[in-house]
C-alpha cells in the first residue's frame, strides 16, 4: 500500500505543479505589457534565426576560403618550381655562351 500512496502523492504533487504553472502563464498573459514582451521575444527569435543563417553563410565562406588557400599554395609551389627551372636554364645558357666565345682578334680581317 505504501508504494501506491507515494505514487498518488507524486501524481497529486505533479498535478498541483501543472495547475500552478498554467495559472502563472495565464496571469502573465493577462498582465499589462505582456503583448510587448511576447513581441520582443518573437523579434529576438527572428534575429536569432537570421544570425544562424549568417553563421551558416560564414561557414560556407570559410570552406571556400580554405579551398582558395590550398589552390594558392599549389600555385606558389608551381611558381617556385618554374623559377628553379628558369634559374637552371640561365646557368646552362651562361655556360654555353662562355664555351662559344672566341678569343679576341680571331675574326678580324687581314
């Protein structure tokens, strides 16, 4: 019998709490300025929704920025490789030009 009494008390207590909360909500809705408070809460909800959309947009931009940064890094690596190849070509060209130089005076007419 004890468990049924505890269950009855708990149900009775929860019922009283539910009744009190309903009564409190009713009083709040009947209070002066409740419409303004409800309007402010709704406006805050709308602003929060807008902020969430903006944050999602920022996340998309961050992903795009990361992709662009990877592309730029790849281009920089390509440029560095090309620059090294050009430097090698310049050194080889200098060596070839030095080998082809003729001593002075060998091409003068007699």
